């Protein structure tokens, strides 16, 4: 049931934000701790028609298993059977494949592609089935109270919670009110997105061309369709964004090359600015940050949603263990365990994606990086390890 919240019974956990991360956390905790857990996800968007921006994400194998265990796996997800990477200039007639990865771990695909709207719908259905509170309201303030936090809601209502989870995105108001500082650096790139249909099959293979303007990725969806994630320098991206569909597709085909044949739009075009964001801490006074509220990385590695859902896995595990041990799951010593569980992995990914962004922006480094990718391509053990890491192993 979705309704505005007013003054209500105390909550065990309040989640600010009902996107994929917020819903997954609510479902995971409800499953782990049972029907007695009082948990509500607050998001004004719950009172509106579900948003479908056409965005799709690559979900790693460990994330797929987690979502399947929750009952929140979108059935329309399609497997990724391989990954091809080229490093080329825009007008290169031939684009040699410098790195080609097979994509199975223990007999299962290392990743699947799923539409974000399908994932949110599957998780929301599970949340409703389990009796998770879903409030079309926003958390607009919080302050310390006896044994927890007092929460002020956009509707004028109030409630309390022992733990407040910020799953409210990169511009997290919960993070700001908790005075958790963040390192933010804007990239001179915009990501252009679209769902594309193409004449020739992709065979389940994800293709990424590293071009001077930024990485251009075609990620396989069901049928002869692909999700486009095209990172381009800001000025050029703004010109493409202002163009009509025919001009847009001409630029897409120019970058995709002949492998896909004729390409048409199969969904709306979108865009978003790229930046690096890393919170100085993922926890505060009875507050925990997950997903984009705590970190945002460049999409070139396709790991943004995966790393956010791994936050959810870690926090759900820490909270469930504390509850079973009779501990206060909002206490500093409990939340510190979550911080320790996630800080290194997130910081390492942020550094790696930022380093790759800088490496592939430099044409002077092209020979060195192509030699490096070629060596990886000829080293099966290293290739397997890369796939295992991408799959969450």
C-alpha cells in the first residue's frame, strides 16, 4: 500500500528513497528479520506513475543471485555472453579488438542486462507482498531522539526510527543534513543513452569502443536491441542532444561501425552529466548511506548499480547480524562494521574508473594501453580473473 505518511508508530528502519537500492534493502531486511520488522521506504515518486526513462543496467552475477534470492529478479533480463573492447579513433575503418572476454563463471553468465524500470517494478512487487511500508512522502529532516532519530516528513507528519538509510541518490539530502562531506569532481563528459534496434544480431556480446571523445558502449538486450551508453565531451554531447533523431542515429552508426547494420531508435533518448562522488564516510549518527548517496563513478566499467547493490547486501547483513545478537543496529559500532565492509571496495572502484577515464582521454598513451590490453587478451588466467572480479567474485 502506498500512501502519504503522518505521525505513526515508531519504525525500526526508515529508508529515504525507493529506487532499486532502497527497495532491495527494505526487502532484504524484511526477509531476514521477518514480519515483525517495522520498515518503511519514503519517496515522493511512489505517489506518481512509475517512471520509465529507458535506462538499462548491466547486473553482475553476484547481484543477480542476490536479487533472485529476494524474489526481485526481472524475468525479462537478458544474459551477456561476452565483452569486446576496442581502442580506436572515430574515422578508423577497421577497429581491431584489443581485448575479448568470455563471460561465464561456474557455468552462468557473468552479467545480465535489465531495464531499470523492470528491476524497480519487481522489487516493489516483493516489497508490497512482504508488507514493507511504502510512503509517497519525503524525509525532510531528522534529529537525535531517545534511542533513535525523530524524522520530519514532507507531508508535515513525523515518525521515529532506530536507523535511517539514505538511498536518495547523488544529491542526497539525508547525507547533507547528516553533515557527511563528499569529494565531488565533475568530468567534462555527458553520457547519452538510448535503446536501439539494429539489423544484425549482437549475439549477446557487449561492445565498448574507447574513442577520443569517450567510451561508446552497446550493451545487449533481448532480440536485436542494445542499450546505448555513449560518453562524450560536454560541448559535442550538447550538440548531439540538440539534434533530431536522424542526425543522432547517423552519429551512432558512425561510432558503432558496420557490425550492427542499420540502427533505429527503440526507445527514448536520454542524457546525464558524469562526475565522481565519494562520501568521506558512509555512516553518521544512526545514518547509513547506500548506492549513489555514498558514491558515483564513471559508467565506463558498467559497475554503478552493482556497487550500490553490494552496499545493500553488506548493510542488510550487518543489520541482520546485529538484530539476531540483540545489538542496537543503529549504534556506531554496528554501523562501523558496514563502513569497514564497503570502504575499500568502493574507493578502489572509484580510483580505477577515474584512472581509466584519464588513461583513455590521452591519445599519447594509446600505444601503451593497447599493448597492455593485448597482453591481457593473450593471458587466459588474467582474463578469467577480470571476469570474476566483474561478476562480483
